[in-house]
């Protein structure tokens, strides 16, 4: 199998598995217990926190460990409107998100709006780039939080975080970045991002699923959702120590290998995209999305004429190539991609985005095999569709 769906999730690194197994076997005590084994588990937790901080570029007091980025996004958005923030939240009832956020943020924003909260969405252009003029118009003095993804999971297009941080802060608002797709695919670190809050998820960079963090800038008093004493009162519940140690091991490995991984993925993505364009040279309807904007080095979203993503993916999977339609989270639902719709694509075309997302272990041979499969199995579908279209045009 050739796996080209790393934006959905990544394989767990061997060193991560080893460290997690060791914790499961040896550090299974409750870190809140005051006895010896509990205190030993507590030290393992503190060590993991320090490793995460070192790898992500934050202070050890800043990560609040969560069950992943979905929960981190919830703590960020709901915290912004929480009356427990007192003066800081007064007179700021509004949230501003981008229109292409992950469903974990957008669905929550939709719920908040239905409950009577004020939520605005910043549009993007045809290349998936944030409309900064609209952002300037929408981010007023009544905004509590601006929430945008560091990079989009479907297109890989990166958001102008520095500009947004400046704009949000000038209006007295905070900036939350859903950095889920950034970590491991960008050298940006929390401390340099200008953001006040960052969501992270370990399974996107060879860590385990079900663990992540919300990084909360030091000095910011952020109300949590789950009551309890853990995580300095910001997230109650016995800590997922094996998961957190797996997160730390994955973050450390990610940080150590990042420069080489970024260069490797960028070169292979280039090989993939020039191959796709070459194969489909006769078919001008092939479109690469987001190529004009700054993008993650591993992501390609492409439309093959009017071919539904589902057809392309089935054809590829028969040749053992695993890719995805725009969003794994809406897969199976056959919904047009909300990202492509926001980029101005028709509902029909928004069903046609095929995403290849490379990983640190992807090889040139794998890319060549994917290109072969496209040539053998997808090109004939595209040719059949073109001749069908020509026939119809001749009849009309
Ligand atoms: N935000 C983005 C941008 C994502 O890509 C994902 C995962 N698809 C999430 C949030 C949700 O992360 P998790 O699986 O850790 O809840």
C-alpha cells in the first residue's frame, strides 16, 4: 500500500510506540497521587511537558493537554466568550473565524451562532488565501477572538498569521491558531507566531491519536471546560500519561528531523505535481488548487476535469494508492468540500477535489507508482469524460 493521506493521520513512529509501552508498563500510577508511584508518574508528566514545550517553541507552563485538536479548538472558542474571563471579555461578544476552518471549529461556531452569539467568517479567494481586506473590516473592537488555521488541511494553503496577529491585537482581540496541520510541516514555532492560543494534535506528526494540546500564552488566564484540578485547573481528569509521553516523543522526533523532512516532502510534492500536469497536459480542466499561495510542502489538492473524487480514489485504491477527497472528516458523506465552495468552486466541482498528502517517509518510488496509477487508471476516465463532453457539445 502506498499511503498518501498524511493530513488525515500519520503512522505512529517506532520510538513513540516504545516510549508509550514503557509508560503503560511502568508509569501507570495516577500523577495526582501523593505516594511514591504517583509522584514518579508526576515526574514523567513534567518531563513530557518540558519536551513538548522545547519541540513546539513554548514555555512548559503553556501546554494544556487535551484529547486532541478538536477539544483544543473548543476550549479556545468557548473560553473566549466565557464570562469567567471578566473584564477581558466584556464588550467583546463576537468571534471571527475563517470560512475554511476545520469542521471542529466551524460546527461549533455554527452552534454558537444558533444560540444567539455573533460569529463572522472571513472569506478566501479562489486560491484559498484569506481576504485581508475583509478581515480588516470584520475585526472590530467588539471581537473577543480571531480563530484561523495555520494551514488548511485540504489545500495546504497557509494563513498570514503575522499580519492577523498584528491586526487582532491592534483591535484588542486575541488570536487563536489551529496549528494542527502546521506542526511537522512548517518551521513556525508558537513563540514566534504572534498567537495567543495554539491547537495541536499528536497524530498528525507520527504520534498517537486522542492526545494534543491547547497552548495558552503565559499570563493569559483561560477558563477550561472540564472542572478539576489537573492541568492547573484548566482541564480536569486523570492525565492520559501514555498518550502525553507519546506526544512528547513524536514532537521531539518531529523537531529533530524537521529541516530534512520539509526539504524531502517539498521535492517529492514537486515531482508529483509536475507529473500530474504532464499526464493531464491535454486536459486543461485539470486544476491544482492553492498553488499560488504559500502552502505546506506536502499537500496537493487537484481536480481531474469533472471526475468525482470518489471515482478517482476508487481507481487509485485498486492500484493500492491511498489518497483522499478534500476532507476525511466529511468522507462518506459525499458533501461538497466547504473549502472549495468557499474558494468559489461550483457544488459539482467541490465534489471533485482529490488530496494527496505526503509524509516524511514518502519515497520517490511511491510518487512514481502513484503517477503510474494515475496514467493507467485515471487518465482513461478523463479521456472518456472529455470525449463524452465533446459528443454532447456536437449534438447541441
Ligand atoms: N484541525 C485541523 C486543521 C485538522 O486537520 C484536524 C484533524 N483532521 C483537527 C483540527 C482535529 O484534530 P483531532 O483529530 O486531534 O481532533
